[in-house]
C-alpha cells in the first residue's frame, strides 16, 4: 500500500464536483441522508451498523451551490473531516421523527433543492416543495474517480485480498462458512479496514440448478446468506466479501473447491478468464457498456452472468454503483453508456455447466487514458 | 401465520392501510421471518417486501426461497432488479395491490415516489414505518427468548474481547476478536461494529475505534452487539486494562451509583424523553435490530429497551425487559470489580 493518497485533496475534489453539478442544474443545495452520499460529499464517517441502527444514527449533509463548506449533522465528532469549520458541524437531527424533520426544514436554504432519500416524517415536512433527485446528480459526480479515490479502492481491495490469503488454508472438509467469516473478520481490522460492509458469503454451489435452492429466475441462485453447515470435499464455494477503507468499498469474489480444484474446475476458471480478457481487449475510453456486453457474450451467444445482476458494475462509496453493465435496464442503456478515464469496473461474469457447477470470480479495473489498469489482483482463481 | 404478521395486519387495519411496501430489512423480517443477505449501513428505499391486508399475504423480493419460511410459497417471491420500473411492475402485479386506496411505505426516494404516483395515480401514500413501529413495539415471550439468545452470544464474544484486553493490544484488534468469536458462535452479523476505545480524560467517549495501542492502566469503554437471526443482543462495559488506577476505580464507582437509580426509573409509564433528559443517557428499543423510540412515548410492559449511561468517562449499557414493577435485566455480563 504505497500509492499516493491525500484524503483532504480527495474531499476537496469531490466537494467541488458536487458544487459544480448543483450550479449547473440551477439548484441551491443538496440534502443528503444516505450514508454513502454523505461519505462522498463530506468525507464524514460513522461506525458501521445494521441498517436499522444506521438509519437512526444517520449523518445528514447539506451541500450548498455557493461552494461554502458543507454543513454536517452527526453524532460522531471523531468522524468529522478536520478541515470542516466548527460552525458547520452540528448535533444530529433525528430524522425518524417530525421534530427532526422540522428542524432540518428550518436550516434548508431557499430555492430549488436536491434530496437523495426521505424518511416518512421528512417526506411529510417537505410536501409541496419542489425536490430534484440528488442520487442522479451524485451518481454523475461519482462515476469518474480521482486518483485519490482509485487509491482508496486499491487499498480496500488489497486489505480484502490479504485477509483472504489468511482464510484460504482454512478451506478444508468439515469447515463451516461461519468459521471462515470469523477468520476473515478477525483479520480485516488489523490490516486496516475501516469497516466490514457485507456478511461474508461462502455459498456452496449445487451441481445443477435443479438441485436447488429454488430459483425464481430459473438461473443460478447467488448470493445466499452464510450458514453453519460444514463443507465437504469437492464442494464448490462461491466467495463474495466487501470491506470499507476510508469510505471506499472493496469487492472480492473467487471460487474455492474444497480439497483442491480438479481439471473441470480449472477449465471453468480458464473460460472465465477468457470472458474477462475479451472484455479487457475492447476496454478503453470511448467504448460503451454495450461493447463489453457483446465482447463477453461472443463465446456462445449466452450472457455469461447472472440475469438479476450484471456483467460488471462500478464501485466507490457504494459497493455497486454506476457504471452498471449488462443489467435488466436494457441494451439501449448499455449502448448509451460511454466509458471514460477514471471509471471503475468490477467484472463478475459466471461460468456455469449445469451438472458440473460453475466458476465465479471478480476482477477490478479502472479505465485509463489509453486502456485500463488493475485495482485488484488479476485473477480470482482457481483456488484450493 | 407468523405472529409478527398477525400484529402487522392488525395495525394496518387500525391505521387504515391496505398495503404495506417495506424497504427496511427489520420490517421485512418481522412480517416474513425471512433471512436475506445482511448489509451494513443505510440503504435507500426500494420495495423489498409487500404485505396485502386483504389477502394476508407477504410477498418478498428474493431470487430464491433459501432463508424464506415455508408459509411464503415461491409464487410470492419476485426477483431483485436494477430496473426500478421492473420492480414496480412486480409490485403492481401482486394480487390485491391494484385495489389499494392507501399504501404504507417505510421510506421513499424521489424516484420511487414518482414511480408510485405513475403506477398508482389514485393511491394515497401513508407512513408505513409508523404502522410497523407500533406492531413491533411490545415483544411476545417468543421474541424475548430470541433477544435473550442474542444477548447470550454477544456476552460470550464480549467476554473473549475483555480477555484480550491486555497492555499492547490495539483498539481495532479487539473489534476483530469480538467478531471472530461471534462467528464461532455461528452468528456472522454484528448489530454494529464494536467500539473499544480508550477513555481520554473527561472527553466524550469515541464511537470509532482507532489503531491506538492500549496501555497498562488505560480505561477502555467497550460496546458491541450481534444480530442472531436478526434479533439484537448488545451491551457496553468499561474496564481497566491491566492494573486499575485508583482514580478510575472512583469513576467506575460513581458511574454505578448513578446507574442503579436510573435502571429503577425504567418502569412502565416512564416517559422516554424524561429518561433521556438525564445527561449521558440514551434509550432505544431492542428487537429486530435497534428500534426507534419517541421522546413522547411511555414505556409499557413487554417492551425491551437498551439503556445506556455515559458518565465521567465510563460507559455501560444493558438490555431491560419492562414489566409491571422494576425492569428485568436481560444482560448478565458482570460489571467491573469495585466499580462500573
């Protein structure tokens, strides 16, 4: 982890982008309740928590188009960026209650505002006021990363990968997924993770889809929550984990075969590599998400990814964000999405041989001026 | 029918809500009993679960029946989607939804508000969170048993973290120790990421751990919790690392002197806002995760609350079951010897 990282510069650059976007749309302010949005626009931190607690202890940010420092409402003073002026840091506003919503209303600037999400008391309090969707505005700011943001993702991913090196020797007959989670969570914090963001997934994959669990889409079921059922020799385990470093997510996917991969597993991994390589071959500024979809599908005409997910997704202060590639938003969306330097793609195609299970891994790259660079290790497998 | 669903349907009838569209995981779990993937942090509203009062049916956004109780047949599952229009289409196709006059939602985004208005132009949107909050407020004996089980796991992992509190250990390592032990007890979801923070004089106790090395004689505020099958068990204690300083023993004693009468005030009829008016006190409901309690609400028998007191650089928190007399402590973890 030797790359250059200047957190104050990163916060300054992001804030400027949001201010410029508000100005361009003629908005006076963005009111942000979503914690990944607050993390992006302000750089503030709160302890990771279950969704219910996170909602009750949420930080709120007001970013104004005049370019002044944002206002932050938080219960966590040690998570406030040091450069934020003291008179811009306020006690938290309880957005679960009408009193908190009214208090927020009193400090909102006049004029047209953008907002990312409502609690129901806030929805009632803002009735009649013209509201623009802040998620779309922030999405446009977030999609192209600065060098500092790329470094945060690189570091998050490196921590995740190093923790997985610790986990790997434990993958043996008799081990339970919950135990693997324990090893993983026991390791990430000492490696420097700010938080864990998703219940680590170690899913035993069936040989054929019909073996279950029941699939609503008819395709491979993934992901399912971790259980304490012991793994057996020959089990194929799809792994998916994500941690946070300075507000940025990692996304690690790989396939373990308990007892070690056999030839068919290596063959599946090689086909997965070919899919990603076909995508990387066409990946450069100006290429579209549609180009990636067509490159990935060239093998047998079938989309080699899970239909309710994607071929690739972006990553940042959200674990999945724009650019989304190959979703059910549709072909037109993919063809209109033009890739640019600074965009990040997490490729997660799937190779599935019904009757012989399958292979899934994830690989992260950033688009550069002339092509791409890796933010993750180059390969997700095959592994023990 | 699951008891949570019965209570939600009763409350829907009382608040005149025909359909609930729920985005909050605790609400979805309360009516469905389903285990879905746990994610940390807030998430924007999306229709993850639908309850129709007319049919009494729960419909879930899930690509599989894995983790979904048998009462919810596969026909009542709809897959997740990155296309919000597809999700609204799936919701609108649920039997009974198109006849609704009032739909309760537990949150909104500008996008989903627009989609609701376009899909159901004659429907009135209501506060579904208020419905769910009321339905979830008083716990059944079975729910209390699940909270007790969660506390037991939390206390076990907490004990291992306390055991690891030795001079030279870093704050963040204790967080890892707690979570590793939690997983060894087959629970991989924390209620929140633990805080194991050295007390710095009279400054407010930090909630974010650092990589600070804990030294002999440091006073350390520890707060951690788990979700066992979605139910919360959490606690907080303050302990000295190594040799306890006399000054810290005094602090712990003073904390304890304030704690006992505070617990005594947590009785049926007590106003939540009155409890919170005491400096350093926080109170929230405990159930499927933390449950919000309004200042103006009163405690009543069957409620389970987390009572926390931060005073003189000492932090402690217990889970209490409100009954007819003095609240029953559900937390058994010992306080520090000679203090807290």
